[in-house]
C-alpha cells in the first residue's frame, strides 16, 4: 500500500492540512493554474507580468511549464529567454540572477516539478520578468504555474 510520503506533493499537502488543523482550520484543496502571457516578447526586450491570488485562498505552485512560439507560430523548444520570479510582498527573488527558462520551466509533457512548492498567501502576488536574449526574433511566450488553491475555513 502506498503512503502519502511516497509522493512528495501529497506529503507536502498533508503537512499543510495538519498545520491548518493545528490552528483549528480545515483545508480545502482545489487544482488551479495561473498563467503569465507575453504575446509577443519583443526581440531583445524585457517584460513583466504580475499574478495575484484571490482574497479567499492561498496558492501552492507545484509545477511550472512554458510554451514558446515564433512569429510564424512554430514551436520553439529552447527559447533564448531569461526569467526572474519575485514575491511582491517580501520583495524576495526566487533566484539570485535571471535564469535560462528551460532550467526552471518544463514543457506540458514534462513540467518542471518543484522539490518544495512555493506558497503565495491570500491577496498576494508575484512578478515574472522575462528577457528575450535573441536580438532579432520576437517570441510568443506562455508560462503556467500549476498547483492548488488552498482554502481555509474553521473546523466544525
């Protein structure tokens, strides 16, 4: 028989539920994804996208995926794009410098799975900054933060 601890994501969610129960709360978990779209990201350009959680729930990001296409709509498997993710409330960057996109964003078939999900509280936000290193070609870039919404309500 499998245990929750055999699957890191389940173990993490079980830990979150236990912490909520210790505070007298019940934790409801709902699959959810946030997207950051850069349509298009200009050649040699830099753009920001802010994602914000709802007032009634936190968000735990479990996986990150990217899709990139050129001006002719052909898939770009390895876009020359750098990424920085910053949690807005604390101002903390999730990396010390911009990171090549394929190092932290997988593709739909093979998403990048976080060893430990990052959690953004209710009414909070994070900013994704992308920089197209290609000086000639723009790219249409879609990033997905896949995870779960965490709703807390008093135990009954």
